[in-house]
């Protein structure tokens, strides 16, 4: 039986769990993602290379790929953590929740033309006391992650898109799961990959 193809378009969290996910699904799926991991890993807070960035950047990427007539078997999507970040100098949110929702509607409309199956991965939690002590240039809030995930979940439900609840899974691992302001230890990355792999293998028989 020919392997299906999985393409990942997501933030730096997905870059970290990606190698584990690739290994866990390799018997069934060929793994690929937005290219440029080395560039992205040089500064995880700057969405370049493999880092999909905010919803506007994800939308722009898919629009470009649509022009190239790119097709996907399974498209694993995520964005949100870059959208909800607040610039400490200006106090402005990078992408407010209303624009975020508008972008997601467009993302799903385009993705449905390109992919046989779409899966949405929730944004992972932050802990205010950890994130905002370490990060000097930007602020994130746990409550905003909840709100943005709720908005995304409503859009995905309306669009018939399966949501992988990575927020609750990761939140249950506690404050010790973090290796910095927003990213996770190797053990947690492996657990996240296993959680996502289970969802993929269950829904994409």
C-alpha cells in the first residue's frame, strides 16, 4: 500500500515535535513541512523558514502554494501563538482575535481546495509567570491562548475540520514541561508527537 503524505504548516512548537512525529508515523505516512528548519531554529521568536508564524503568514504561504497548484494528502495546520503576542513597546497585539478569525476562515477555504484532509492543532499554553519573566520584548497570556483556541475551534467545527486538542494535553503536564518562555523539554516534545500521531493514525485510516 502506498504511503499517504502529511504536510505540516505550523509554529516553532511543531518544529520541535516534528522529528518525533515523523518517526512515529513513517510506516503509514511520508512526512514533510514548510522548509528552513535551520533558519527558524536560530531564533524561535522570529517566524522565518520552517516557522509558519501568525495566521496572516500562514494564509500568505497557502495562497502562494495555491498558485503553484500544490496538493496535499493531509495538511496539519496550526497558528495562534504569534497572533496573540503583545509587543511590549507599543502594547499592540500582533493579530487581534477578530482578524485572526477572519484569516482562519480564509485559510480553511483555501486549504480545502488543496488538501484531501485537514487537521487543526490547537496552540499550546503559556504560563504567564514563566513567559513574561523571561521574555523581554513581548508578552503572552494564558487567557488569550484559551480565547484564540476557542475562536479557532468554532471555525474548525463549522468547517468540519478535526481539532487535535494539544492545549489540554500539554497543559496537564504542568509548569515543568517548559524549557523556556514558550517551548518544551525534549520529553514533552516526544509526548506531544505521540499524542498527535495517535490522532492522525486514528482519523486517517
